[in-house]
C-alpha cells in the first residue's frame, strides 16, 4: 500500500512509513508516544492510563453481533433467510451491526507496524548488512482478494496475530480515515481472535470516521426498492429479497445475498438470459454502488 516515509528516529537508522492521517510527528506516533517506549501510560495524551486491554464496550458490542447472528440462524433454520424479515431476528442483527460500528467510533484501536528491511550495504569484509529498517503499516488479504487493514482492540490480540508488531494507539475514526485515504476498502479488527474478530466494509468506513449512522443494505428500504425495480415487468422473475451474507461481520463472505425467485422450469441458458439485464441494472445503480459492499446471488424457484 502507499505509505509516507518519515525522518529516521531512534538510535539506529530507521525510517517510519505510515499514512499521513496517522502521523503526529516523526519522533512519536499519532498519540504523541515516543517510539522508544511501548507503554500507553503516557501523560498529557488521550491514552493516559490505557492498559492496552480490549475496551469493555467493544467486547460487549461484538458479543451482541454474535448473539444476534446466532438468533437469526436459529430463526431461519427451517425457513428461507428472506422469510425471517417478518420476525425480529433480522432487525436485531441490523441493530447489533450498527451498535458495533458506533462502539468502534468511540474507542481507541492499535494499528500495527512491522519492521521491513530498508537499504542494504557492504561491510569492509564484504558482508551484506541492513543499513536501515523501516516500520510500515501492513495490509492483509481478505477472502475475496481485497486488501484489509488490520487493527486491534488490545495488545493481547495484536500479539496473538503477530508478536513482532509495534502498536500505534489511535481513535477508531482515525483508523477508518487512514484506511479510506490509503485506498484500503476493509478494516479487520482483531484478526486471529475469533471471539472478537469484526470487519468494517468499504461502505461503512465513512460512518465510523464520522460517528454517523450506517444502515446494513439488507434492511435498507431504499436499497430494497432498487432491487425490486430491477425485476419489474419481468414475468420470469417472481420476486427478490435481500439477506445478510456475512451475519457475524467477519469478512468471510459477501455482505449481502440477493435471493431471486424465478418461475420453475428454467434451464441454465434461460437463467443466464434472465440474470444478464438484471445484473446490468444493478451495476448501473448509484444506490447499490454506494450502499452495498459486495453481493452474492441465490436463485430460488417460486
């Protein structure tokens, strides 16, 4: 990912590369903490007294998402996902997702820096040595191939992911802003810690950065209207419903499932001919582009 190179710091030659939105100065991280120390107990900063543990409000918010996802799974075990719209399970899951994003806007997270080899040179004896080391923010590959910026709620979860990483404590909105500015479409909080892992998608970064409301597309009335309009007048398309594809918000699947109901008896060629113009309408929709991060289509017969 694109990074800004900052002046060398510390006793040994070292360049620090971090997004501009996370830079507070060359001698310290964005919280004002010198690189020479790793403690968060640094006076006159927003993080004084921070012991590096997961904020309780974040732990509770993720637990609520997990519980709501489990309730939805139980409610739909004998029914199609779209059938759960009549009940409260889907609404409860949407509320839990919104609550987690609001919680993230109010906590500090730890952005990991990893050391990379910089310039190399030769000693008088002819040995190759590293003349500099660079601390850089990293990205990881999400299951869909996109790049995600990992951040962590605690020192424990960061070390579980990579014990060599050095943490930069920043407010949650600042991490979301940094990801957006760097062109990284996803944030993953607490990767490698399944009980706390949570993903923030491209369409949610602005909400976290601004502490604004974010409505999941699978309960967004305006998004539903666009999908309904995309099949209007098509006699082979009986109806369309939206469902969560990644209910636990762990970036393990497409965010939204479009369940398209069609008349019985269509062969593969007929289904392809049916889907092509519908998908073209989806691709042309600004509403879908702005509010739906990723989409999977499921075909059902009426």
